[in-house]
């Protein structure tokens, strides 16, 4: 007999005369020489970087996408018996699933709906690896590399969208300002004294600034009145001169 020790995070898949016998560990386990063989499996979560994949979106845009995958072994016996190299198998499934998922979405969806795509990708990879005793804990897209020409086109589109919003805001401001002017003119027509009060207020505002020249607006009614008064005084003067 040969005595071995398995760590807390390890499980031992034991074969008796080449046939699967049991899963042992953690702790001390015994192996019968020549009759039993074993393979140690690490049960901890494994992190894998999925290298950038060339994929074509649903709207025929070629992009490169990479991802990060977290998985662990849930059934050590299946991970050893069902697949020859579970590490390579999981990596290849993640690669192909990533390309397939990208091909089912438009570029805008890939950029804006990453969370939903990650959920779909997780479900698809987990379903494929479940017969191997592998549990996919999480998978996340990291970077999306877009061709330079597409980046310039998207920048122009974003700039045009911002300009459109700016013009709409300016038009709404002008409309609101025009409506306020209409309302103000209506009030002045109903209350002419309001115009004079506004003129006095403007004179006060101008005087508050450090101006060397101040222009005072005189109501047209006062000008007409002063003109008529001047004509009256001139007529009175002429009449007086004739009498003398």
C-alpha cells in the first residue's frame, strides 16, 4: 500500500484495474500498487484569458473581441473520464461560443448590451461544459476592437447627433423667448405705464455700470408734447409782436 495526502482543494479520481472506482480526498488516501492508479484534480476556480477573436457582427462589421472566463470543476470523475483535456476543451468552447454570439448581434448591440451578451454567453458555455463536470462561474467580454474606418464613421455620427441636439435646444430656446416677448407685448398694450417702468429700469441698469456715455430713451409722447408746446409758445410770441 502507498499512502498519499490530498490537499483541501484537491480531489483524487481513483481507477481500479483501469476502471473508475471512486473519488477520494481531501486528506490521507491509500493506493494499492499495480492495481490502482489515480489522478489529482484541482477544485479551485480557474481564470482563463480568451485571446482576441476575429468575429463578424450581424451587420457585417469585422471586429476583434477578447474575454475572461472563470470556471471550476464540479464533478472530478466526469472531468477526468469524459474529456481527455478539460482545460483545452473549455477554452475552445469559450472561443467558438464568443464568435457565434457576436455573429448574432449588430455592432451597436455588442457595444451597448454587453451585460445581456455576457449572460447569454455564460449560459451557452455552461451548457456545453456541463457533461464534463465543469461549472462556468462567470464570463465577461473585455475589449472590443473596431476598425479605424468604422471608428471615424461612429465619431462623425456622434458629432452629428450632438449638433442635432444643440440645434433643437437652441430652437426651443428661441421659441420660448419669442413666446415671452409676445406675452410681454400683450401686457404692455394692456398697461402702457409698464413700458415707461421698463424704460426707467433700463436707465437704472445702464447707470449702474461704469459707462462714460449714457443714452436715455425719451417716450415719443413727451417729444410730441414738447414740440406742440414749442409751437404754441412761438405762436404766442408772434401774436405779441404784432400787437406791439
